[in-house]
C-alpha cells in the first residue's frame, strides 16, 4: 500500500525522519563544544528569566519537571533523571539571583551581581 501524502508538514517531516538513513555521522569535538556552550548560555538566560518570574510561574516550572520521566515500561535513564533535577536546580539558582543587587566587574569585562552588597555602599 503506497504512502499517502500528508498535508501536515510536521507529519511529513516526522515520516521523513523515520525513513532517514540510520547512522548519521557522529558529532565532531568542535560541534560538541558548541552544543555545550549553547546549553550553558541557554541555562543562564533561563535562570535570569526565572529570577524575574512570579511564584506561580516558578511553581509551574517545578511541576513541569515531574513530567520529565522515562517512558512507561523503559528503564530509567540517568540523563532523564538528571534533566528533571536540573529544572529544579535552575529554579533554586534563580531564587539565589533574586537576592543579588550590585553588579561587580570580573575577568573578561562581564558583570555579575555580588550577594550581600547593596547599591549604596
């Protein structure tokens, strides 16, 4: 039975992905480093946004972490478990950020806030 064309582009893309040749080339070291840099940057942005979030939004982020679970009938994978824990960790990091007020210079010219210092010092 021939495949019928789907008018839904997402379904068509998913179908192509399933039929794509297995064994795509492994990532190079440079590509892995770029992915790590991007993840670190995204985490920093998310923590900054969470630092400005309302309590209900923080609660929702924590609740969302409970949905990061292994598929039913599959063995729990450490990456899945760590991802859920990292969401909670980012909300805690954001809570610490809320108490920071005064920016201070650090190496590279970046500014970071110093805990326990206020702008009048």
